[in-house]
C-alpha cells in the first residue's frame, strides 16, 4: 500500500515573503537587548568576505537589522571572549565552513563534527603539504607554547608568489582548522587568529561525539528556523549540505511541510492575511512551526543589504520570494557591470526596491550608481543612504548616476530633505 505524503498548509507567496522577513529579523521590533550576538544566534551563520566598501559584510549584517550599532561594538560582540574564572575564557563565536567562511555561534561547534570528519577522511586540502606530519606538529607545538597566533606570526602565510601560493605553515594550520585541532575564534586586522581547540573551546563543547545524523538534523532545523519557510534546496544551501543529507533528516527535523503559491505545483487553496491556519494539501516546502501561529506583522526595516546577507545570499530564493534578480558584480569586468562593483539591494516595506553601488571619499558617501525599480523607491533610498552615511562617519551623500534618469531629480530632492 502506497503511503500518502504528510498534509501541509498552503501559504500565499505574500505570507511566505513576510515569514522569511520575520525569520531573518527584518519584520517586527529588533531585539536590541540581545544585540549583535543575538543576531548571530538568530541567523545561525554570518558570512565573511574580504570586500570592504561601506564596511565588511559581517558588520553590515547586524547593522541591517539593528540600525547604527557601533562598528567596534560589532567586532567586539563577535570575537571578544568572556572570563569564566581566574585563568580561563569563553569564546562567543568561531569561524568555520558553513554557507561559506562564516562566523558561527560557539554552541554550534559540536554540530559541525560531520564536516570535520569528512575533511579528515579526505586526507588533504587542495594544497598539498610536502611533510604533513612534521608541519602540523610544528604548528601545534608553536601554538601550545606561544598561545593564539596569526599565520604571519606562525612563520608566514605565503611562499612569495601570488596570494594562493601558500607556505607549508599556512597549509598546515588551515588543515588543522578544517579538521578541528585548531580553531579560529578571532580575526585581527582581517587575519585569522588560530588557537588550540582544547584551549579556545568550552570543555562541554570540545567533542565530536554527535553522529552525522544528529549534526545534520540540527543544521537543517536551524536553517528552517533562520529562513522561516524554505524549499529543500534552500535548506541545503544555508549550511551547504547535500540534498540527500537534507532528505535523510527532514522528517525528524521539527519543520513542517507547506506549499507556497508560485513556488512549485499550483496551490489549490491559500491562507489569507488574517491567519496561517487553513486548508491542507501535499507540500513542496518546509516551515518553522513557530512562524505559523499568526500572520507576520510589525515594522519593516528600511536598509541597504550586503550581497552576502543571508536574506538574499541564495540568488534563486531571492528571485522566488522578492521577484528581484541580483548578482554580485565585483568579479565581472567593469564594462560589463550593470549595477556596479558592490551593488547593495535596498529593502523597504518588505520589498527589494532597488540597489546602489556605494563608495566613500573622505566624509562623503558616493552613490556611484543607483538603480531604482520605481518612483516609490526614491524616498526609502534617500533615507537608507543617509542612515548608512551617518553609520560610517560620513556627513554628506553625493549621487553620480541614477537609473532611470528621470528619477535623479526626485532622489536629489529627497536626499536634501533627509540630510537636513
């Protein structure tokens, strides 16, 4: 006898969009008491990237949700350790491979054991060491004797060639990071600071006891909670799991099946704005049940988003939810760029209404290229530019190019009003 799929709620596309916004911290009052660490725990992962325009991406993530939190406070919240006794400290976060290189809440260390085991089983990185045992032993001995160190302090990160021409020491310490003998709980001047896992991690977390199934179940559940509502592919992408890994644990993850109009097979019913309880059909997505008790309501945040923000880092999901196609063009040849080097989407009223490619010249924020979806984006863009300028210490905003050209004059006027 063929078993039937579990029943699921039918959500309108608008419901799904608002659930996603609430899950990501953009709808409703922000939890300012929890601050930056609360944002990290809520999202489960904050992506790191080398590009810095207004600020680095991991600074832009809490700014987008909390407003103008001090940049030094952001770094301190991620990396500062807290004393737990006369000679011990406790890290709040660590860096590891999730969606990409990400800052992760320290309590999630055990749940990445499956990835550390997989790396150990592979036996090497893409860089090959000449004498792996000797090089790794030398790094561990040095860290044990001298405490946390950068790769430069360990002896140098490069062999003298291009950036990817790593030294034997750099390859060794990154391998030890991959496999969990070494941990990064701080960046100093954008350089990873490496420490022995046994010294940097709380004793209760310093283990790889959880089997792969338990690790995957936890990460799928976290992805669902962070996304609010998601397809199988969305869940896999959040922590870069394989589809079959999601399939193996989804039934026991605590997420519930849903169908969203426009996401897959046409829905035969819908849940209106008055509530999220209604007709059930076979689902093509999954949702955090805590998001389904009532219709998402509250204040929408108006802000500029890092292209690496978890609200939009999955381009297919962004287009599905917001009807907005966005691509990071930093690595696209300049003549072929449509929106600029580091175009930051504008979020306002729960919609993506445009984007801006910003730069700084002294105390002026330069909007090198502004692209607006419609006239209703003019005032929100002006407000977002002025707030971002103030956050990074700029006192003025200058526009260079605006598309469509007919919106340049209204944007200039709105900027003048917002700056006064």
